[in-house]
C-alpha cells in the first residue's frame, strides 16, 4: 500500500488488489482512498464516521488482463487516477467542500431511509 500525504492534510491511500482470475488472466484492481482528519467543529460528521477520519474510496477494476500486460495496465490505472485527481485534491478549499458534501450525502441517505421505513 502506498500513502500520499498532500499539503492540505488529505491522505491518499493507493492499494493494489490485483488478483489472478484463471491461468494467465488477471483482474487489475486498485482502491484509492482519500482521508481527511475530523476536528472539533465536525460534530455532525462524527455522528456518521467511525473514528476521527472521513474516508471515501474509489474502486477501479479491469478484468481479463493477460499476464504479460498486467504491470503496464496497473501503471496506467494508478498514474491516470493520480494525474486526474491530485491537483483537485490538493486545492485549498477541497477539505471544507469534501466535508460539506459528505455531511449532506449522509443526511440525505438518512432521510431516504427514514422515509422508506415510514
């Protein structure tokens, strides 16, 4: 597992979960988890999070990759995600926006469940 700590305090975990499917075919599988520390002003978020970190995970899979192409596909997947997302994740406003969006998502999900259960 690779850990990347950005200047604004965001931590990105890069986890390679590539596995053999059969014979010489692989499932290239990466999980990218971004984590932000919660502080005393995040009481609303603490209600939904277990612990003192807010996490969001993105999963990328590519099935049936031949053994000879696995390393190249893994590098492409990892590098593409990081090239696309690191600049966005490093933005000064990212942490506050991320916390606000996640709190809204948690509250919306809670409301949907409440309405579904009558």
